[in-house]
């Protein structure tokens, strides 16, 4: 479908704004989590679930959403996602105990899944292949601007107006999207609208991924181990089931393309390695160094600002240079940055932490847009909703497992306790182990990118998949 330049700009703006809002609330709640935990009497493990449950639900919903949004229409589904996100934001702001805040964060995850999946798919559908990297770069910039502003704005709002104001502030922007999308984006994009929805596959996947990821967050317990095993068996069963379906909920044959496969694995590992670092630094600044949320926000902004600055440039560059080369270089820089954080103590100068965050931002800015472009450009256009759902799923599974990794380390090293001065030594030890694991994962991600470079599969393919 040919789309005029004006509508293309509105598509990119709407998708970038949706990505911004999702990213903003994911990170702003991290910096506000100590305040929320204090008000509701949460333990250290419950506190981590403010972010974890959001990503867990996105992970469970993204694959089914990929097929559903293509069938019902990308624009229509984006509007529905914005509406759900709006209702959940209001609910979070009005929460009165642990159960209500976690419940509305779960609902917010459903809206976030629709926003994530529709956003990338809409950009790819509306733009020609030679401009996809640029469009994806701008959309990814929306993510990084959200991540950039979240610590500072979230910190200021939390410190001066309370944590509920973080949810209230996104409401006008969500209302703007509800007005803008139907008014300015006249076209609709549908894929496989006559295909049936694979309900059994959707159910199997959702249950399996929830069991696997939730089980991992409590894998130090018998229940956690059982759930993890059940989840992994379920995912294997899901794979076998989907390969026999004429209209699968997710086209697993996409992974026959080695560029698609390697870039998705690199994405999963990269988020698993890096998302926990936000928690580590935030806890170090607020608990170990005694900063308030407002002051910590000014420090936490460093990494995402560098991501936001470099993402458009890297996305545009990936239209001309093999994107997996750029991704490998970026993850190498991230590995060096996190390696520096392995050695921080209560006497480490703030400028050392700041430099590591700067280097991490540069590295991830070079990685993310090219890697996303590699994923989206390695599939036929009609498979872009499925590819987009893969992008969203790898991101949120990685983020969920990353925060879950810290939860497991807390449970093993600290136990379920409030984070108070008597446990600060154990907090720093938990953070050190998390950083060591992250460095190893970053190296694996670099190797995964390098493997994908040598694949003979083509980019910007319009070839059909064959069984």
C-alpha cells in the first residue's frame, strides 16, 4: 500500500509516542519503587514485582497479539492498546494496596503488548524497505527518550508530588493518541484477515511462558523449579503444535532465516543482560549513597540519553552497513561498561558510575536500532506483524528474566527482607553477582551477532515461507 509522506510522518510520530509512554512508565516505576514499597509495606522481592509483572504480561500477550493485530487491523489494534493503557494508568494511580497496584500493572502490560507489537509493524508497513531503518530508528528513539526522561521526571514527580503523579502525567498524552490516530492516519493495514485465530496455540503459549518466566523468578524454591520445568515443556509442546498448523498463532518458520534467528537471540540476551543494571544502579544510588529519588533520577538519565542520541543515527546507518556488525560493536561496548560496574563499592566515586553508564548508553544505542532493523528486514512484508511481536516478546522476556534474576539473587543471598542498612552489604554483593552474570551475557550476545553476519539469508526479502 502506497502511503503519502504526511501520513508516514503521523504513523512514525504516533508509534514513537506510544513507545515513549510504555518505556517511560516501565522505568519511572523503577525509580519510584522504594517509595511505593514503603507505603504498601512491600518486601524487597515484592518491590521488584512492580516492574516484573508488567513485563511478564507483555511477554505472555505479545505473540498472540502479533497475529490478532494483523487480522483485525494495525491501526484499530493500536487504538485499543492505547485505551487499555489509559484505563490501567488511571487504576495504578488510584491503587490502595499491593494487590491493586500489581493488578493494574498487569492490565497495563496487555495495553503495552498491543502498543509494542502495533508500533513496529505499522512503521514497517507504512514505509518502503529503503527507509525502514530510519523509521525504526525514530521509533526506537521514542523508547530511549522515554527511558531518558523517566528517571529525572519520575524522580522529580515522586519526590515532590508522590508516586501516583507518575501515572497521572501520561494520561493527557494517551488522550492525544486516541484523537490523533483515527484523525490523521486514514489507512488501515491488515494481514491474514481471513485466517482463523489459533486459540489453542495462544493458550498453550501464554500459560507456558507465564509458568517458565514466573517459575524462574522463584527458581530457588521447589514450586519455582516445578513451574519452570512445566513452562519449558509447554514451550516445546507449543513449538511442535505450531509447526503442524496451517494458520499458526506465530509463524515459527521465520526462524529458518538465520539473520532473523540470530538477531532475536541477540535481542533477548541483550535485554536479559542490561535491564537489571537500572535496578542495580538505582538501588546503589538511593540506598548505598543515600540519594533521594530526584537526585538519583539525574544520574540515571545518562544511559538512556546516549541511547536516544545514537539510536536514529545507528538506525539510518544500518540501511547502508550490515546492521549486525553495528550491533556486535555496540554490545561489545556494553560489556565493557558493565564490567566496570562489577567493581563498584560504597566508596566508588560517582564519576566512575557515570562513565560506565555513558559507555553503556553509547553501546546500546549502536545495538538496538540496527538489531531491530535486522529482524524486521529479514522477513516478507506480510509477516511483519509476527516479526514485530517477536521483537516485543524478546524484549520483554529479556527484561522480565533480568529483573527476575535480581529477585532470585535477593532471595538466595538476602532472603525476603526490607532493604534497610543492616542488609546493605548483602545488597551490594547481590548487585556484584548480577553484574558479573550480565557481562557474560553481553559477550554471548556479541558472538550471536557475529554468527548472524555470516548468514547467507537476504535482507528486505519479499519471498514467501515454505513448509
